[in-house]
């Protein structure tokens, strides 16, 4: 399973990476596809967003 600590890191946006096994577990529980919960954000746009 996925720990509450790991879910918190994912929710806060502080995760540097996501294991495929974690993504698989989340999608299985939510009955969704990865594209339903992931969004590509350009690195420059992300850094700008985090500064504001």
C-alpha cells in the first residue's frame, strides 16, 4: 500500500519522482488512468509558479 506520509508528499507537490508501483496503486484504487491524475508542467513555469 501507500503510506499517509507518501500521499502527503504527493499532494503537496514536493515529490521529486513517483514510482510506477505507486502510480499503479493510486490508479487501481481510484479506478482511473495515469493521465487522469497527472499533468505536465514546464519546469520554467513551475518555478515561476512556486515563487509567486
